């Protein structure tokens, strides 16, 4: 199977709702790692602090999303 990267611009990959939600995970992890790397004094503290921040960000994003969805459904 030969896939050329430029063909993704012409025929994009179709993602369903739950697949789009999964794309949030690596994005939040990258943000958490970069943020905690700049804030932690010792390098050994970065992995645990990043995981805690990652979980906090993901849960917060999903809670905000569910809250906005509920508000949307109530107003519609």
C-alpha cells in the first residue's frame, strides 16, 4: 500500500466522532510535557507531573465539552 502524503490533502481521512476525541489525547500530552519541562526544577519530577497535568487537562476538556453540549441541548 503506497500512500503519498500529498494525497491526504485531496482525499482526507474520514474520522468519526469518537476518533476525533482520541486525537485530543496526544495533543494534551505534548502540551503537558512541554509545560512541566519548563516549570519543574528537577528532571526526574517531569514524568509524573506531566501525567497528572495531562489527566487534569483531558478531564477538564471533556467536562467543558459535556457542559457546553448540555447547554446547547437545553437551548435548542
